[in-house]
């Protein structure tokens, strides 16, 4: 009897971006347009200071295991975009610095490493599920902008960080970017 063929693997599915809540971050860009993001890390895992001490002040942003955050990194973030560096699960949590996207989305190899905390046995190197970007430190905030301050500020009530706080990568509007830079003393 002939061997049964296994079904062909398919790439991870996403809602068509033009229909989603974040359609604007996936829309075509004007020439030279920069977009803004917020990325989260626990300071005891990898702090902004750790990024500043990294070779060339650069690291890969790996181990993200949420499909929306993956889509932002894989399809939304572009080289030269800027991101707020946010310390999560800290007392207090908040924005502590700015980094730049220096390499666009590429497969996250940690998903294929059985010894890694974020190993995903279902992820396939030939059809990657998870992606990462490389980020480089730009500058620390002079003053941390803490989450309670962000949540209590009416000017930031629609911010993705406030609306969908669980995501480790979220978009930031240009107006939110300017406002938060001023609050952090880096305007």
C-alpha cells in the first residue's frame, strides 16, 4: 500500500490587514515615512541598560509568541522605525527609552531550539511561525513615563498600550510619540 502523503504546511494566517483594527500600521507608506512602536521587556530579563551595553547597542527582539505582535514585527515594522522601550512587570512599569528598528522581520530561531524557554515544537524552519526584528538603543528617557501616568492621561486614552495592554509589541501614533517623548524629557 502506498504511503499516505501528509498535507502541505501553510503559512500562519492573519486577517486581511485592511480589515483589522490596526490597518493603518500595515498600509503602504509614503516615501521616507517612519512609524512608531512600543516594545516590552521585563527589566530583570533584558533592560534598556542591557541594550545599551550590548555589542553595537543592538540585539534581536526574539521570543515573542503572540500572533498580533508577530504580525507587527513581520509585516509592520520597517528599518528606521522607532520604538519606545517599555519595562513591564516592574514597579512601576513604564517607558524608559527609545530604540530603532535596524533589521526588519526575519524568522525567530529560538522557536526551533528545544533548550530555549520559548521553543515551539509546532514551528517549522521551512514555514516559520514566529518572527523577530533587531533593535538598537537610541537614548534613554530623562524621566520614566510610568504606566499609571499613561493610563491617567486623557491625551493617551486611545493608546494601544492602554486599550490592549497584554501585547508585547504595539503601534504608537505620531501624536502619542511626540507627547510621550515630551513627558520623558527627550522632545
